[in-house]
C-alpha cells in the first residue's frame, strides 16, 4: 500500500468495541471479523481520517513507535479489510 492512499469504511458495516478490541459485521452477512487492539486503533482512525499516512502517524504515536515500525501492520490490515469488503478506496 502507498502511504498516500486514502480509504473509507464501507457503508453499513457495524463495529462493536469491547475494551480495546472490536468486531466488524459486514452488511452482506459475510463472517464477522475480530480486530485486536492495534487493528481497532487503525479502524477508529480510518473513521475520522481517510489518509493512510495520517493513520500510520496516529497509530505510531498512540503506541510510542516509529511510523516505519507500524506501517507494515497497517498495510496488511488495510489489504485484508479491502479484500473482505470492510474498506473501499477513495
């Protein structure tokens, strides 16, 4: 993924958060997706900011790591969310 990419959450996706973890339900009825705390932080950041570079910066600041350290994890999550239809490119 390019850090200059931008994404939006798919309309109708239901997200439920319990503690630091979340469960995503797709409107098509496909299987639910469970998110760990880091993935939950990425999902929440994408709800507010579609720019992936900003999301990477926010998540790295939240966890006190360098952006390069979380970029790969964010990219992998975004790819999975795109493949499963939870995100759409802008």
